[in-house]
C-alpha cells in the first residue's frame, strides 16, 4: 500500500501513542519501524520512503528529523505526519505546516478526529 492510502486509513481512534501509529503505518506499507540508518533513527522506513510521526505536536515538531532524512540520509521520499488525538484545526495547521516545509521536498499530512489533510489538499 502506498503512503497516501495508508494515511487515508489512519483514524485517531486507532492508537494514542506514536509507537502504535508507527507500527500501524508500517504494517499497512510493509515497512519497518524505528530503523537506525547511519546513527539516525527513522520512525517508519521502507521502499526508500521515510516517515516521521508526531502525536499532539507543536508546529515545528518533527521537522528537524524529516529534514535530516532528506538531506543527510538522502532518502528520496520523506513524510511528516502530525496526528492530533483531540479536536484541532487541521486546515489551518496544514496551511502553516505547508509554509514551513515549502521548498524542502518533504510531504506532510495532518490528521485530527474529524479531518485529514494531505499536502494541504
């Protein structure tokens, strides 16, 4: 399964902790979790796709890790997924995250109990 389909399948009720979401996405994508590459731990990795997952994050959480995957490790496709277990404004969050990640080559998704946003769509 590809990353977009995996993100579409995630519901907040699936898990409460980051490791649970990591395991869930890895299972859907036939990937591995918490993989160490050149001393850097990647939350989910498979098929040259790296995914950084943050639960109930601040806007800047996970950006440094995602950028490291892209620039230092040279991973082709990098995703940052912010998941909120409480009600949050996914559209606004997605817009702001898009501004921060613009031009970095990092894809992103925001998931709340009532909404999902993938690359600001």
